[in-house]
């Protein structure tokens, strides 16, 4: 293994994994998840302080999801067009990488939500629901209905844009960092939208970010062998 390879995996594999582990442990065992939700929930009025406003529901949730869908459709059309339009042929690898990052990132999160059996904050008794709080990966009472809130689905759409970082990695540092910042900002904004509505705990979206990062990194390093830019 060369020095460049070791440096790559240190920065993109080991350090993100350690950061994720710290944040996941904090969210799970330090009480951070409940502390944030407690701040956002008004016990006296028995409602989320911001909740389903026009901004959170229609703009940031529904509108945000529509924007991610449009990006995915554009990428898919570009991929399909690369077999029909000669000028797009050189971009086939780029479109394929971007589409797979979005598809697998959001798809794995959706699969996790289906099987993880974890509740949303709004399902819990302390936030107006009817269920007891059960930490992630802890035994769950058999008579409790299934939960479908882990990892965070809405934020995964924003975090799936991590592909933008890897597209420019090694070619244009500013654009790579801009892509990383855009993905982090979008994913975090979508995550916060769900926190204020009572739809997710903070740790749910930490897991979504790590899943999407791992997908983007894995596809870049192994499936595409760091060749995601158009070739002549």
C-alpha cells in the first residue's frame, strides 16, 4: 500500500468512521437524542414547538424531497442518454456513479427503516404518543407495534449528494469541498426539519449520513476504482 493510498483511507475511511462512532455513541448513550427532542417539544401545550408548519412540511420536507427526486431523474436521464447521444457517451461513468450513490444510499436507509423496528419521537409517550422509549438495538416488548423510523429517511436524500465530493476529488479541491459542503448542509437541513417535527432523533440521521458516505466511498474506491470523471 502506497503512502497516497494510506492517506486516502485515513481521511476518507478511518476518520469518518471514528467521527460516526463518537456521534452515534453520544446520541445513543449520552442522552443527546432525548435532550434535543425535549428542547423541541412543548410539554405544557403537548405539541412540537415548530411542528408541521408550511415551511417544515411543504417547503423543507415535501419540496426538499421533490428537489432530490428531480436531481435523480436528471442523472438517470443523463445515464440513459449516454447510450443515445454520442456527446454524452463520455459522461456515462459519471452519471452511473452519481445515480448509484443516490439509489443505494437512500435505498439502504429505506431498507434499514423497514427492518430496524425503531420508533419516531412522536410515537413516544413523553411526546404525545403511546409507546415507551426503547434505545436502538435494545430488546423491544413483543406487544409494541413496529417502528419504522431508523435510520432517517428524509436526510438520506441530502446526504446521497456526497457523490459530488468524489466527482471532483483529485481534480479540483475547491469544487470537491463545495460538493461536500452542499451534501452536508442539505442533509443536515433535511435532518433538522425532521427533528423539529418529532419525526427523528439526531442519531437517526447520523446513521443515514454514514450509510450514504460509505456508499459513495465504496463505489468510488472499489466499483469505479476512482475513475468517475469523463474519459475521452
